[in-house]
C-alpha cells in the first residue's frame, strides 16, 4: 500500500497521471503523515463513524479516513482526479467517490439514505477561496453533524475563534459560534503541502452544539443585525443597523434597545458578544 502522506509516493502518482494542479480549485495536497494522523485524532474518528470528506484530491487523507471510519463519502469537484482516486483508493471497499461540487450535493439526503440519519463527521482540506461558503452551508442546511474538522487558512481560523473587541472578531466568528464550539487544534506550515501555499494553515474543529448557545425569537433577524453591524465595522451599531437597507429599523429604536441593555448608544458591533446580539435581536423583534 503506497501511502500518499509520504512525498515520494505523491510525486509518483502525480507523474503517473501527468497531473497538473488547478489554481481555480485551490489545490494543495498534504504531504505530512504527522499532520494527517493529527487530523484523524482530533476529528475523533472511530470505526462507528460515517465521514464526509470534501476535496479528497488524490486521496491522501481519504486513505487514513478509510482505515479509521466505517464509511467515507469523498466529494471531489475536479473530474481529472477521479481516475487517480479510483486507483489510490482501490484497496478500500468502504469509500464512495462523488464527482460533484459540494455546494450542489444534497447532504441531508445522503445522510438520511446512507447513515440512517446518524450524525456524520466532516473532514476537509478546504480551498481557501471557498472556506466560508462551505462551512456555512453545512450549518445553515442543518446537516446532522457531530463535528467539522477542516484545514483552512490560519488567518480565517483565528477569525473564527476570536473574542469580542479584537480586530479579527466579526460576522464569521458570530455565525460559526452560533452553531458550534470551535477550537484550533493544529497549526500547519506551508512546507507540509505540495505545492507550497503562500500562507500558513490551521486545523480547526467545530463541534456542533446540541442546543444553540443563544436562543432567539427570529434567527433571520439576528443574522441580518450581525451583517449590518460588520458591513462597515467602524460605524456605531446605531448607524450600521439604522442605515441597513434589508432592515427597516430606525436609529432611535436601536438606541432605545441598547439603552435597555445598559449599553452605550455609541458602541460598535465588534464589542458585542453573541448573547448580547441575541438580546438585541429579541428586543428589536418585540418592537
């Protein structure tokens, strides 16, 4: 068995198939066995688990997943990689390769039909340009997930785990924390990939909350308030929300709600915690 976490084996496969990296798919393949083992460990993969892997590439991490989980669904958008995956994963009978754009796959249907609706675990080495849409679609579509453990740009991972009042704190932080509890579990330097990316990466595990940390009367309103508060983050909340076209909320109403919460009416969105945004949302929905 030629493990692809070993650089020599990866090079052999790429040469055999005369593979050219596609910039538009943000392809950077992992070539570090320690990192691969760490991802499997941190995702808490067991023989009882069904795993959805997004962007398997040539099957480097898929090999590890197949050996650790009961079933793996590997969704790959690049059709030139399908013959390679059929080759590198030929020894495993517990993997299904799906040649599709993950954002177009009906994951809920897949989970229902293939796993009897048991929670799945999601593992991915995500292309940086599409990290946020993929993570948010998994949460927003209410897929039955235990955790999402992904390799992403370090900068984005730090944004997700940042605290109120810091420069990294923003709409993405609040959105991910609304659905899950995130934790950075590994930092990964560029030399662990082929080709080497220009940025450092991190592995982040987002464990889906069984019960939401914040219960609100109107989730759609909460997310619109968050969006309005960070569109122009230097603006006060009163101005940000009051000027936001998708909301029909006057500046006076925002100021009044902040006063009820005991907050300064000149406060910016970056100072509010998720629970404070929840409280503001409920006050404004009542009004």
